[in-house]
């Protein structure tokens, strides 16, 4: 069965799980962990991605993030590929480090954000990496210690989490820790790993009494949320996919997008393809990049190759393009 496409959109909250291949270690020591965090911090700040929680375990890692202006797939590719290069060079090894694709679960912010923050931050305690909650308060490789104020992580959004517990930092921190402590006895939480449409009905056991209606409820491992949220996400995802296929069916490709932008900007196709940095050309290529990536579904790498620029340049262009399209009310298809 083919893998389902990840669901991502600006502002979505995602629980990300990264695992080592064959359950092998992805961090050998603190130097590896520091290297991972340094790279992650730079990318989170560059992409304006909020990180609410994280924990590094010997053979896997958890992150809870809200996507910003850069698609999640781009952020994770740069993070994981860059780390593997550094890790392999340092440990004189070759080949794959991570298990298949990272797992991404789109989460309904309320009521799951705090539950996930607590669950993720308790991983080192559940895994017996630290002996007590007191030790975890100062443990460097979990976001819990940053919320408790023992470590400063400029890229971690501690304010949002503490804001749920009050406006005075000291008081909020005490209440947050009490909340985390109550989660210690809960152990592992299989209810926090996707399939929200079924889970919101109390699991399959909870809907067995519905008889023939049971077959109408479907789960999706990519989503954590209540039935309405799951349904809305799946509908939006389906509509986006239909729009991409619809554009392709109508003959839209990169060349046709360039022709459309050339007409909108009063430029020639050759001018748009030129890599000069004059303002109108940059704006036009930004719109091309946005429509190619976000509407047609092309990868930034492919767009970069076709336009003769770098992938980071396309990533920046997509962000500019979104703003230009909104300000000028541009449309890819003519009415």
C-alpha cells in the first residue's frame, strides 16, 4: 500500500518522531546531541517555526512544532540531512542513519498541545535516562529544562506553554511543573499518536454499539484530534490535492506558470528566467516559485534546478511570492 502524503499547512501543530534505522542509536554522546540542537535551533529561527516541546533519546527524538513560512518537509530535510553528514563524518561511517521517513502527526491545538508537551518532556524519565522529575528539571536534552528556566534555548517557545498556566512567570512555572508531575503515573500514551477520528469516539470499543454505522468511521494515523477537526483537515487536504491535479490536467506546468506571470508583470519569459536582481524580476520569479511549489506541488529542488538558482533561494522566493500575491490580489488562473 502506498504511503499517504504528509499533511502540512502554515500554522499547523505537528508532533514529529525521528527514529534510528533498525532502532540503532542516532546520538552517541553529548557532542552529537549538541550538534543536532545547534542545527535545529538555527533552522527553527530561520524558518520562523515555533518549537513547544522536544526530547532527545538514544535512538529517537520527539519534536512538537508549529510550522512557519517554510514547509515542514523542507525544514526536516535540511535538519536530518545536515545532521547525518556531520554524524557520519565524525564517526567515520557511511549510509543511512534514520528509519524511513520521520513520522509527522498533525495535532489539534486544543486540547492536545499541553498533553503532548507533557508526554514528550517525560520521555527521558519514562526511558530511565534520568532518575527523577527533579533530575529532569535540569536535564539538558529535553525542552522541560528550558521551561523550568535551567537552560536558555532562544529557539524554544517557552512563553506559549507557560502562558497556559498564568501571566506571572514564577507562578506559571510552578503550575506547569505540577501538571507535568501528574503525568508521571500515566506512563505511555498510545492515545496520542494519530487516528483521531476513531479515538474521539472512544476507540473501536467505543463505537462497537453503533452496529452497521461502525464502518463509516475512519481513522488517520497522520492526525490527532476530535472528529470534526480530523474531518476538516482531510477535506482541506483532499481539496488541495484536487486543485493540484486539476491544474496539471489543464496543462499547467512551470513553463505555463512563467508565461502567466510574464503577462501579469508585463515582462517577457526571457526576462523572468534571467537571474538578474532587478526588483521586478525578483518579484516575478517569487510569484513563479510560489505557484510552482504551493499550487502545482513541485519540489523546491526541482524549481531551483529549472530556474538555475539554489534551493534556499527558491525557499525565500516562495515566502516573498506569498506576500506579493496577497498584496496584489494575483490569480494563477484567469477568470
